[in-house]
C-alpha cells in the first residue's frame, strides 16, 4: 500500500498562466516544509489539496492519500485536516462545542463529553469546555484548534503558516505540540511557511517554490 | 447522478429568485400595455386602438399632472442627494457626524405614510408649529385659512419625500464609504491645501457616488411615482400623475382602467426620460467639477455650508421625531383647542374605538409581511449559498437586476398586474399580495445580507469541511449562526419594507386586503386626526418592532466574538 500523501506532478495554472508545479511525497509521520516568498502560490497549493481551489485555477496531476485518489472529492470527504494562522474557533460555540464539532460521530453523549474533557486536560486546558473561545489567549486558542482538528481523525495534516501569529516563546511551544501530536499519530504533515525557523524545527525535507 | 441532482437543486434558487423578482414586473407591464392600446375584454373592448391615449390627452389635468410628477420627483431627488453630500462633505468622520447618523438611522424604517402624516400634523395651519407661535407672535386665535398642505406646486410633497429619502441615501453612502479608503483620500487632499468640504467633494464623493448610483436612481423614480405620500401631502386638483392613475384604477367604471393604463405607460416614459436627463446631469456636474479642479480652487471658506448641512440634517430628524410624537398625541387626544400646545384631556377613547379594526389590520399586515419575508429569506440565502458553493460573484448586471423592481415605477406595472389577474378571473386575495410584496422585499433582503455574507471568512468553511462537515452542515451549524445578527437585521428590514407597502396591497389585493398602511391612507381624505394618529402609530410600531427583536446580543450574550458588528 502506498501510505502517505502523494502530490503527483501537480501543476496549477491561473487563467492559463502556470502558477506552480510540485511533485512530492510525504510519508506517515514525516513533516515536509514548503517554503517560498509570498505570492508564489503556497496557499493555493493547500486549497488544491483540501479541495477548496477556486474555479479560476485549474489543476493537473493527482493527489493521493493512503492510496485513495482525492481528485474531485468534496473537502469533507478527503480526510485532510488543516490549521491556519488564526485558530478560527467557531465564535458562536463554546470551547467544548468546538471540539464536539470536530469529534468523529459515534459514542454516547457521556462518552463524547468525557473524551472532550480528557482531550482538553491533555493540553492543559482541563475545565475549559464551557468557556467562550473569545476569552482564550492566543496559545490556548491554538491548542484548542489543534485538538479540534485531531479529534476529527484526519489522515494527513496541512499547516498554513500556523505559528506566525504567535510570539517567539509561544511559537516554540505550539510548534513542538503540533509536531509531537502529528508524529504520535503517524500523520503525514505538509507545512507551508516563510519562516526558516519553522523549517528547522520541523526537521524534515524542505521544498522550495520559486 | 448525485452530482447532477445537486446541480439542479442549486440552480433552482437563482432561477426562482429571478422569476419572483422580474415575473410580476414583466407581467404587469404586459398587462398595462394591452388595455392602454384598447384591449380589455373585461370591460368589453378589444383593440388595438389609441382611444385611451386620446382620452388621456384630452383630460384637462394631464399637462399639470405630468409636470407635477416630474418637478416634484426631480426636486426631491436632487435635494436628497445634495443634502446627503453636504452632510458627508462637512462632517463625515467627526463626532457631529456620528450624532447625525444616530439621529437619522432609526427613521429609515418608519413607513413613508406615517412620516408624511407626521409632517402634515406639524405644518398644517392647525399644526404644532402654528400653535407654537400663536397667538403671541402671529395673532391667530383660530387656525389660519392658509393652503399649506397639499399646495398646488407640490412643495410640501417634495419636502416630505426628501425627509424620508435623505436618510436612505445617507446610510447607503455610509455603507459605500466603508468600501473605499475615504479617510486617506481626505488626508491626502487636505495635505495639498484643500478645505474639508472641497477635499471630500473632489476626492471622495466620486467614489461614493459610483457606489450609490443605483440607490439614487431608486430615489428618483420612486419620488416621481410615489402614491401614498402624494395622497397625504400632494396637491389634489390635479394630483400627480401616479395618484391620478390610482384614482382611475379605483373607479367602479371599468372604462377608466384603459385611461389608467395609458397614463401608466406615460408615467413609465416620464421616468425613463428623467433617468436619461439624470445621466446627462451627472456628466454636466462632473465636467463642472473638473473645471473647478483645474482652476485649483481650495475652497477654504466652507464653514457656513458645513453648518447648513448639519442644521438641515438636524431639522430633518427633528421633523420626523416631532411628527411621530404628534401622531402619538393626536391618538390619545380628547378635546384639543387652538392654539393650545397640548390637548385639554388625554383619553384612550380613540384607541378603544379603533381597537377591533386596527387589530384586524395589524394581523393582516403581519401575516403578509412574515410570509413574504420568510419566502424571501429562503430564496436569498439559497442564492447566496449557491453563489458561494459555485464561486460566483454578483456582477454589475446582477446588481441592476436586483434593483430593477425598485427602479421601474410601481404605478407602471402594478395596475397591469391587477388587470391581468382580473382578466384571468383570479381571486385578488392574500397570495397575490404576498407575491407583489416579495418583489420589493427581495431586493432589500439581498442588499442587507450581501455585505455581511461576503465578508464572512470562508476559511471557517474550510476548517469545518476539513473536520468532516458537509456543505449543508457548514451552512446550518456554522455560517448561519455566525451571521445571526445580519440575518435578524435583514428580517427586520424586510418586514419594515412589507409593512410600508401601499400600492401593491391596494391594487393587487383589489382593495379587499386591509393592512395598517391601506387603512391609514384611506383615512387621509377624511382628516380624522385621531384615527390617523392611531393607525399611523400602529403602522410605525409594526415596522419598528422587529428591530427591537433583532437583538442577537441576547442569543449570543456569552459570545464576545459575535457581539460587535
């Protein structure tokens, strides 16, 4: 079985003009960093993988995840998690409800609740379930966003400059947390950044887009 | 298979919306053209003939009625736009501006009829203003025999329209200002030595105007063809052309319908002509402004103009406020002799007397409004969501489509709609009235939801989808709850629009659907101020109450992230 995330000869064009071309493979537990100046199409590549590419762009090549061809699948059927620079917690839901939104279906109400509480405790946020996300600090939000994503049990993780909004000390903490959790679950991770420190911390291959 | 089914389901909303929006307009125009050219089987005539036009041209009031429609309409539009520009140029971005905005915006949803009655109660010979200065200044101990209301030149009518349309244009401009970088344009021009007002007019206004051009056209065509305000404040012999059309439409003699249809086409032609004239005027003003810019006028002495703008804005909001207040006082007035400022006694008798009829009208009004808004909301959200999922953007042409029902004069197509319904033998009941209201409710729903909908961060949808949520789940669980505040506002706007509709209710309802608005305006001729006070106040309350309910602060009181905006 071809485990991992395959980005096979993907070419993205915008209005007929070639934007980027990439061919890479991320094995489970590996972090591949994609670097390049802004405007090079890093985010476009991520939206191609999540399935939210605007129709102004056209895509050739193939994206496969654990042997499954993702091309043409709607975003919710791809099993690809993504974290953005902002935590993007749903502001109308409590912290617990945000996690419940991510948590895979199944289990009784009590089981789900216990699972969410345990997850919060795991990242040092025990008892935070009823809180309003707007009252959380930046680091706390980032942790909730990560756990919400992991509870949906994705098969791969995309990171769209997720650490650039945090200050230096916090950045290191959150970075370590994200990479540790991804490795522990054996997720292939694709990190998009323009920060060399992120690439070094990721410790994996670096693909440079020009 | 599933893919194509989804395709059809999604294309359904835009198609239905266009049908609901334009169907009645097109059908109504067709129903106007037929009788205008002598084809009206219900009255036993079949054309084609030009008799209707001949009768119309032979009506002695034809020339004056046309002239009135054009002059009052153009004057109201020009004045509304000028005052709006004056206020914005003199004050935008200042504390004074925020005060004016707060003074004026609550009146946006006050029905035109109630505002017009309020103005009438203020300035009538026996109104509050005359009472205030009598007898110590004027020497009047009886209401003077002056023709203030319904003056033959339509001056009061024009003022009444400006009073309601200026706040509309002002708020549309404020929305437009948010899309352009007005502050920096101002700072740049002022640093080159331009005075405040000149800087704003030269550097900011052109960009604002480009964005409010359609609302300005709405104001122009509405002012030329309005019926309810013209019945209350306008002259009566002859009235404006639109009022005359409605009079003919209400005549028991069906033969007058032909003349009404012919007049409706003339009204349409007048409006088209005036819009053409307006476009020419735009060019002329732009040319003049360019000449002024070339000459390098800095315009430093703008203090009097600034004050004039502020004074006018304050006066308008004061007139609206005092007008509504005098409606309220008349509704509880017992004996009230001239020139006393307040009634001798206050009484609940007027309310008791009109209790059952006003209650029936209230429920009818709300039933129609809620049905129209519910249907309109489903269509609007369906369209917005379709555009989001297929990554479509509303083009300039699409915007025109949305504004079209507001730009085509109501008196041009609603009479035809009634004639068509009559011809098909269809019952002119509640359902057609709701359909007619939808034509006017839909554009406002779309206009008030469009901005917030597009401003929503679509990464929220990406995150939710990455968490395994389908399109529908994202819509119901994330997007709509997050947009609750603008949704409630849109609902309130839609209800207010429906509550205020006069002509669609009167004509399409065949005179048998009695809402607060039709009842209030039916009272205009009688001049029973106490009854007008009761119905005018009820109408205002029906339009404004939904805004009190639009308090998402209650639903989201524990969610800081949703409380501002």
